[in-house]
C-alpha cells in the first residue's frame, strides 16, 4: 500500500527526474556554483590558516620544549629533581637541564665589540631526548648524524648559521668570549676572556635565535663561566594535560613553570584570531550564496502550486510537502559543498607536494603552508549544510499560506 509520504516522495522524484533540464537551469546552476566556490574558498583558507599556525608552532617548538621550569636566581639541584620527575610525573616523556650566561663576542679584526649573545649550556644525553636544538643542527658531514657528545666536547660551541655567516666563521674557527661574574654592568667592569672553538652550526629559521645564541655543554658552562643549571626543559607524552601538569609542577617544586606558548602570547593569540576571523568572514560568502537557494525554491514553489494543492487534497501534511523541497535545497547544497571541498583538497595536495608560492622573510615559513585536517573539512561541510537547510526552511514558509481551494479552482 502506498502511503501519503511515499506518494509525495515518489512525486518529488518524478518531478526532479522529469524536469531535469529545468532543475539544472540557470538559477540552479548559479546556486550550485556559488556554494561550490564558497565552500572551496572556506576550506582552502581554513587549511592555509591551520598550516600557518602549525608551521609557526613547529618553528618555535624547535627552540623550546613544551614546558619550561626555571629558577629566578641560583642553581637547580638537577640530580634530586630528576628522581622526583621520574617517579612522580608519568606524563613527562623527556626532560633535560639547561643553563644560561650572557657574554660578548670579541673579534680581533673589529674595533668594537657589539655582538651580545646568550650562552646556552645543555646536557648532550638529555638534549637528544628532548630534541630542541638537536633537531636543528647542521651535521659537519652529510653522511653522519650529529653527535652532541662529540660536538660539545673540549670547550666546543655550536652557533647559529646566520651568526656564522655574519662573522664569516667556519667549522674549526675560534671565538673570543668576554664575560663577567657581576650581574650589574658599568664602565669599570673587568671582563674575562675565553677562547672557544666552533664545532657545528644550527639553523632554526628564527633570526633572533640564530644570531644571539651559542650552545655548549653544561660542564663547559660551569668550568669556564661558573654558571650552573637554571632551567629544565620538559616534553610530554602524547595526550597529556599540559595545564594540569603545570599546576602539579608548581605545587611540587615551587618554581616558575610555564608553557612555551606563554613566551609568545601575542603571536599565539594572533594566529588563533586570524584563523577564526577568516573562517567567519568567509562564511558570509556561503550565506550570500544560500540566498540563491531561497530564490530557487520560491520559484519552484510558485510553479508547482497545483501539484502541492493536489498532494494536500490527497491527505499529505505540511511536513511531507516541506520534505520534498528540502530534498531539492539540501541536495544542491550538499553536492556543491562536497564538490568545493574536493577541489580544495586537490589544491591543498598540490600546494603540499609542490610548494611553489614563496613568502617574504617576515614570516616564519618560506613557502605557503597547508595543513590538511579532516575535522576542518567536516566542520565546513556541516556549516554549509546548516546554512543551506536554514535557507531552504525559510523559503518553505510560503507553503503555509497556500490555499488549496483557490489553487484548484484556478483563482491563484
């Protein structure tokens, strides 16, 4: 037995099939193309903005660990802290000690010393586990991986590639560092001279870091400059709660502990704001495109008033009638959204495999980054479907004003 809903859906299918040329008329084509272009633009821009955020985070994570715990003065007892971290904090994947000292680079060929740098002392074994600077080292030999224990032995230093190019240094050259035990600088300050050797270069891509940081071993920092451990770098296991661990570390050690994101609050906030702002701005394109859906369904409803009146006279309720036109509106919207996302996905794959769009030096990346996240595609599809459904529902309000008797008599 054919029920009223089945009859209505059957008539809808015959209507769409029998009027295929009319459905794919100029109005329907405009609706489809507008939503397709809007969906493609929204998906593509979302992937690019996610790519910028991810690339910037990876760039900054190349010089900082996930969590940084430091003391404002004095030195940390790393041996005792290591026991506590290993026994009580299972969320930690790796950690390593670090010490810092300010110094001046003295070049004999120059009249003035103007290169102020930070000496960063690291433990070779722990640094290879934390993998901050270790991942950015340019190995002296292309056939071998860098070994920090060898590169930092015998008062050897690893310096930034940009600083080496500025000072015209190569591997094996020597540097004279001027340092002082006093924390307050004045004109009568006496500097101690220390001769060190360049063993390798690192390249983080961040100019202020590549120009202002020299890496050595903690033993070297202690022996030459009498500077101990002042910071511990911590990396977490995947899925660990960073904020909960920060609170736990502060309560246990009573030290300053913060995320690497706290070092760049303005940059992290700006990236998120740009990502969300671009998403909502481009959503306006989808909303404007959905206005065509309203016009299209108004046109269909006006042309098929007699068919609607016959269905109502046969007992079809308003919900069944609305379902017929919702299929048309949501169908066009869904197909256009999928088509737009498919085009955006292909463009993202091309940009990811062939990064031919170069960016200025003001960015942290050299080429246009793209991050393909499937939740982004799902979010865009759901947003487009919701907007298209709302537009279709709005246009269906005209059916409520339809008078069956007037239409069947030919008065309307």
